C-alpha cells in the first residue's frame, strides 16, 4: 500500500517537473525606423503581446499593425491602407527559440541568438537575430533585440514616386518585459 | 526484504522507467499542438485594435467639397487649391493664364473628432471662412454602423468692396452660413461613396430674385485606380426652389487624388469658378456640357504640431 502511494506521488511529481513556466507581457514595445537621405520616420507599437516559455525557451510575439503610431496621421493611414494592408493581414507574428543553453531561472544577463519564423503581410520567413536577455531578481525577464527587415522580402512594394522617402530595409527594435502569468 | 516485496519494487521501477520515454514521446507530439495554442493564447492577451474603417477617402475633401475624412488630433493641414479659367484653346494656354480662384486653408484637429478651419478665397468676394467639422459616426469594420457621418458648419465673410456705400457698410449682409451633413460608406478597398445634403443661407443677395436659402445635394465617390491614385467624381445637385435655377449650372467635378507619402495632390476638371461651398453650391457655375470646364488642383501638406 505504501509503495502504491509512493508510485502515485512520483507520477504526480513527474508531472510537475515537466510543467512549463510561462511568462507574458501585453505591453511589449516594437518600433520601426526608416531612414533615407531625404526622409526619416518611425512608428511605435506599445501594445505588443508576447509569451516566453522558460523551460523550452520558446518565444512568441503578436503585433497588431493598426496599433503602430506614426508621427503623422496621414502616414499611419497610408501605412495601413497602402503598404501593409492591415485589413487583410491584421498582425505580424513571430515565433522562435533561444538557441543557447541558458537557464532562464538564473539571475543574470545573457547575449543570445533567437531563431524563428516571422509571419508578416502574408509571407512567412525564417529569421535569426541576436538579443539581450536579462533575468531580474524578481524573476521578471527583459528581452531587447534589434534587426532589419527587408520590405521586398515581405512583398511590400514601394511606388517609384516615394522610393527616395522610404528605405527598403526597415530597422525593427523590440523591447519586452515579461512577468510570470497567473 | 522478502521476495514478494522485491518483485513489487521491481515492477515499480520498471513501470517508472517505461513511463519516461512514454512521456517524452507525448511531449514531442504536444509541441506542435502547443505552438498553435501559443498563438491562440497570444491573440487572447493582445490589446484589441480600434475597428474604425480607415481611408474611406484619401483626403478631407472629396474634390471641392468636404469628405468624412478628418484631420486627426493635433495635426494641421495646410492646403492651397486653385481653379483656372476655361480650357478653350491655346490663346490663354488652356485656361492657365487666368486664375478664377485661389483658396488657402488651414485645418486643425482639436481631437480626432473635431476639426477647426480657417480659409480664404480670393475671387469673387475675397471671402474669409471659419469652419468646424464634427465626426459623429465612424463606420466600423465589424459590430457597428455601416457608414460614417459628419457635420460640417461654415461661416463666410465676404470682405470685398461693394457699391453703393450703403451695401458696403452692411456688415450682416456680408455673411453667409453653410451647413452640411456628410454621409459616406467605404464599400470595399476601391469604392467609397458619399452624399452631402447642403444648406446655404445668404443674409443678403445681389438681387431680389436671388433666394436667400439654397438647398443642394452633393453626391460623389472615389474609385481606386492604383494603390496611390483614385478617380473621384462629385456633383452638387441644387434643388430647384427658385426661378433662375438651371440644371446645367450645378457643380460637376471629375478629378484624381494622388498620394505621395504624406502629401495628397488633387487634380480636377470642374465647371465651378469658386472653391468654397458658399459659392459653388449655389447653382452659379458654368455649363459643363458646353465646355465651360476649368482645370484646377490642390496641394495638401500635413504637419504634426
């Protein structure tokens, strides 16, 4: 009888060992910048949702394109209407993994690589980028990253008339602060 | 330790070891499932976007008249519009030698829903205008009303010199009021239509036969020709409540919106001589079908204040 109990307890324990720890944020910041010789502009989305699973080191992002704020309202409208067709493709999604073997439960600062798939404007593309991971004392985690996206790759065409104003390569900056989900 | 216990513990260890690869396999299968779930979870925690339909028109003017598009919060639109004279031959370079009207306007977004404007038209009355546009209903992509509705109110002050002196000194007689209800619907990414019931009240008219109150119905729309260019049409049908009314003198305008990254150009052909609704909605335009057609254009630049 004692052994049977032990058996059940060990099964339950086994389950706990494999239970994943999930960290989330609803207010990750994503900015993108375009810079050419004639014009520079940027846009910011402060309502990006992201989930980080600490044991598998899986990371996923969801950014609604309509939530990007531009300095000029007309630009924002043209961005949604003409360039990213946000009514057809409402969001940009990313899912990937931290390649390095780091322990996300251990306080510290890590330089890592993240490999994954970006789904944007109806195009899925494998990307790899470097990121900085900070595990804080209170078990929250910060991730910052910076990478380039080529508009042509995602089938976003720039009309000839504005070629000089919009860069083909957009610099994207990601800044997320994760907390344990309840 | 008796034999029975040994056997039992063997079964126990065996069952444990056999369980480990089993859970491993189950996990591998789970991963794919988990990834889909992950996006469902993400969708659930993403702050929802606002469902207002955007870009019904490229500009706050359909062509001559106002559209339901608005100047957003803390944005300033500076617009210069021109209309030249009749396109009749090379003698006056297809009308470009003479300018019928130049309209300068500043429109400011007090909030996303209130737009205030100041403008001036040079000919014929040296008119100063103050206006307000209230965005009352926005068409929604889902779960909302299927159209947008705005109110546009405008007061014109005609500052030109009048004769006789008595007329010149009549301040009240220099003022006109314009009220418009703008109702639009974006049917799809290419086609948007608008109707704009318009009421013009002039305190004082040139002759006794001229009516003080004029009612018009603006009808118009746009069709996207390319991603950056739309073909627009606008017609102001003046309701024949007065004797001097001639259907051919209603304002008819055909033109293009050309958007070039933050700027919008409009090019149009119209039988109207003036660019403010207090004048073009009065049934006093040229006859479009008798080649009384003028070329005009407007340039819009947006500033973020």
